[in-house]
């Protein structure tokens, strides 16, 4: 697959010269922003956002509400109760009067806040569409499947997406992530060791950015885990690695000329340096759990991006020593490599199947969620806890 790409597609792209206007176009700030965030691509009418039952949820299983940011935007969010919690409290959910917006009055919120064993998964979606996009609503249900009596999901739209106000930027999205995490910590009162951050594609950059921000506080805050699916090293690389329609890497020829690649990277307004942020986290934190997942057949973002992140983060964590890796052959499900040391863990799963989006609702991610919450230890020496 990659040989075909390197030997045929790349020379054709290069010779065609189409990458030159494409590259120049991507240097125009508003084009760059539109391409990176794709927030203008909306698949769903607004009604869907406030009526999650249309996406197959039970009555009031999802509580739509708003979270204000420190710079004056208002984010639209969903708190999703897992089926196990719902079924034990069904009457209360059914009778609940839908008070749009007053989240603290909902059954869901009360059950999340009151249960000392409840876990909260914060979901950072990829670019385009909204939190109510069909495939995303299916993902939310799968994440709780391993511990349906415990795992709540909190999903939200970044500024400029769906029914959230504002317009996207790196600083802005990090403010959004901060507002959501602060809500989880201080309004829902969930301690960080019961919070896991899960990012997909663009969302991996946001989830990493906010994990970095909390890890660098004078009194660092560490979450139970950070799971990144289909991640990229930084936005310059994301642009040049990206393939339109899963096949044509329009900007890939830029990578053939290093000085041009450097020039192009400098044109990025929002750099999203996940590579640097993970290295800093690995160097500074005495406790972290990072899980990287990428499918080999991801035609949108090449899995080598995750390979690069794994290598650089591992190097930082082991200070250059040869790491003691555990390799698990998962057959048709791919290959996993795990490094663990004193409360620190970095794991990489390169799956054979799952492409860019489908993987998000498949079992490897649901299992990674369980492991990050320490609800199981299939691959970790750390014993599970309540
Ligand atoms: C929310 O969605 C509704 C319906 O599509 C729309 O009228 C309203 O302007 C939206 N609000 C924001 C802040 O985008
Ligand atoms: C999981 O934890 C138990 C201790 O509770 C330990 O015996 C076991 O080896 C661990 N699993 C792995 C894969 O290390």
C-alpha cells in the first residue's frame, strides 16, 4: 500500500504540479483554518442536537446543556448516562422533566456526582460535523459497554461547531477543553483519577494540549488516561500527510523537499504540536497513561504519524535508554507494544483494520477505555481497582 503510494501516486502528484497551488492556497489563513477544522461542514439539523432520542438514546439518557468558557463563549455539550445506570434508575429518567440547560437538576448528573465509583470519559471529536453526528452517537454507547454501571460520557462541540458559539482556533479550542475539564472537576466533582480523555483525529491534538496544560501546573493534575486514536504529530505534518478522499495525498510532494517542508510548517497559524507536548508530559510527569491507536488502513491520516509519536514520547520517558517493550501479537486485530514503569505507561496499538473513523466504535477503543479507568488489566501489570 505504502509502496504503491511512494512509487506511483507521489511522483504523479509531484509531476502534475497540482500541489503548488494547493500549497499556496493552504497558506491563506482563512483557507487553512477552514481545512483544518472543517467546522462549516454540518450534517445535521439543529433539532437533532437537542433531541438525542432521535439518535437511538432512551428518554433523557442524554442531557444536553451548555458550558461557558472563560473568554465568553458558550459550548454545547451532552452528558450521556450508560445503559447499566439508566436501567437501574429508569423510572427517574422517564419521569424527569426536560429542563433544557439545568444540568444539575438532571438524574444523570445526580447519579454521576453521587456515585464514588462513577467514571467520566471526556470525548474530543475530530474535525467536521457535531457531537450528534450519527457515527459519534454510536461510539458513545460503545465506550460504556465494558462497565455499563460506571462509565458516563461527556461530549461537546468546540467553538464554531454545531450549536457552540464563536470560531475555532488553537487557543480557543484549548480554552474550550479547559472549560469542559473544569466542569468535570469542579461542578461534577469527579477526581482526576476517575477521568479519562479520549481524542479522535483533530481531537487528539486538543486532548493532548489540555493534558499538557494540567500536567505543567505548579501542582500538576494527572488524569487516569489519555487515549489518542488516529493522532498526528503537528498540523504542518497533518496537512502534508492528509489524503483527500482517502487516496490522493495532495500536499505530500512538499515532504520531498525539506526546506519547503520547513517553510510550509512555518505558515501554520495553529501548530498543534502534539509531538512536543507529549515529550514534555513524558519528561515532567511521574505518572501518566498514554494509549495510542491507529489503523494501518487509515487512508486519511497515515498510521506512521502515531509511530512517530510513540517513538519520540518513549524516548523522552526513558531518557534515551533502550526501553523494555512488551509486544503482543493480536493476529488480525494488529500488534500492540507496551512500556510500563512505576505508574507510567505508553501503549501503541497498530490495528490492521478500522480505517480513520470506524475504529472509534470498535472494541479495541472500548477496552482501552476500561484499562485507562483501571477497571481491567488485560495488558497492564497494575492491578484493577474498584
Ligand atoms: C443553535 O441551533 C439553532 C437551530 O439550528 C439555531 O437557530 C441557533 O442559531 C443555533 N445557535 C448557535 C449559538 O449556533
Ligand atoms: C493484573 O493484575 C494482577 C494483580 O491483581 C496480576 O497478577 C496480573 O499479572 C496483571 N496482569 C498483567 C497482564 O500484568
